[in-house]
C-alpha cells in the first residue's frame, strides 16, 4: 500500500485521533508504532466499534484498544503466500516487518485481489407507503425522492457497488413500476438488480423468503429510506469476526430528562441527578444475516426483522450489534427529509462523485 506512513500513530495517541485518521484513510486500519517504527499493534474499524460498545472513552490511548498480536509477513514472502494467508485467516490487511519487527509496509486484501467483487448480496426494502412524507410520496415512492440531487435509493446503490456488492434485490410493492423504470437491471450503476414483488405487506423481513435461490454468503438487508455513509465492508468483516447468525446496526441516541432525577431506596434519597442524559442504542435499519437465518421465514407470511432476530436469540443463536459511528439518518418525516438534503453535500461531497466507502 502506498502512503502507509499516513496511518501510523503512537501508543499514547487518543482514540478520537485514531478515528479521525481512519475516516480520512481508505486503508481501514491504523498501525501503532514506537519511535523506531517497531510495530506494536494494529487498530481496525472493528476494534473501534467494540470499544464503543464497551463504553471506552475516546480520550483513552490507542494502546488500550489495539491488537497487540497482529499477523505479519516478511519482505521475503511471495504474493501467493500473502494472499493465501489473507484468505485462510479472513484478513483485510497484512503488515510487512523485518526480522527486528520494524514496519516496512502494508499489504491489503483489495490490492492483492485487485478488483474482485464480494460474494455477498444485498436486499433493500423499498415497498413502504411513506405516509408520513405525504404529499411528496403520493406520486413518488419515498426511496425515489431526491436527496442531494439524486434519488435517495441511488446513493445507497452506488455505495453498495463501491464496496464490491454486485447483486442487489429490491423488495417492491407500492409503485413498483417506478423502481424498475428508474434502475432497470442495474447495469447503469455496475449492478445486477433483481426484484422481489410483494403481493401484500410482508414486513421488513418477510420478503426474504421470496429469494429465488439460497445465498452462499451473508446477506446485507436494509431499509430503503436510510441515508448513511456506513462502511459496508467493515460491517461484513465485523459480522464474520463475530461468527454471528445476525448483525444489527445500532446508533447511539441520547435522551435528556428535563427534570432532576431522584434515586430512592426504602424511602431514603440515595442520589440526585439534574437533567441527566440517557444514552441508548437504537435499531438503525441495517442488518447482515447468515444464509441459515432464511430458514426461519415462511414464504408469503409477514415478518418484521426484530421478530426474526428475537426468534434467533430465543434459540440461543448469536445476534450481535454493530455501532454506526458514521453519518446516519432515517428519513421518516418532513424535517428528516429537509435535514438529509441540507446534510448531503457536507457528508457525500459532490453527488456525481463515487460514493464508495
């Protein structure tokens, strides 16, 4: 990888600075080194998200979240050996070090595979009525409303294509013909777009039972009214690392209690908090499902995604959370729609540019 020196940090660098470098770099990894450039550890997007879930403070040093034992390679190893190691261990990055552990470079999966597309499919739920956005949705489905000068759904599709996902299913119902007119077979965007036609309201998961064949790789499923810059490759990597049946994207949501809160135990006041802020994780409407999850659905029977995930959890199957730290907005109301248009160019820059992560 060229310019790998731009992703070096010291062990005492604050996590917040690490996040800034991650966001600016396409490498999706940070290399932690000492003053002599000995490799001390690595920090990936997944390491950061796990730290957020643990409640780590962003002012903490990088050493607190780094992987202290990353796999490395040497200058003497061949491309074939490096590629075999990356594939066998499901890696995205492979630091190159000399016999003394001094960092010499960084190999990436993308460079070694040079343009390979992902085996994962995506299913976008776009059949909703969008009633809270009427009258805008009286003649145009919500995912086709213009955000930043292009249909909202087009931004989602371009991002999926940019991360290597090629096959996309659109679960359509309300004004289905407008989606086909807008995107056809997807070739204009470098995609293979297919359509799942819902005869009735099947919920946010029910349409998955209509897939014409079983996917061989984890499936990205998301609502078609979400504007986000989430990194789908990082999401899929996280899902694989966790060996999960399902991964739910979550977003931090703060609620300020407008009163002083009193903690009482047996009539005695134990604590006072003036207008505390409560932080919760909310469902962000983006998921990754292992192919075996589809066996839990019945064709033609409505099912929402929370119900599907609850069934898996009731059976003791691993369902994990992936915290979105990138831009995310659920466009459900008029003020959300206005905010999306106001934010678009700040988040995605020129809408004609590639929007890949």
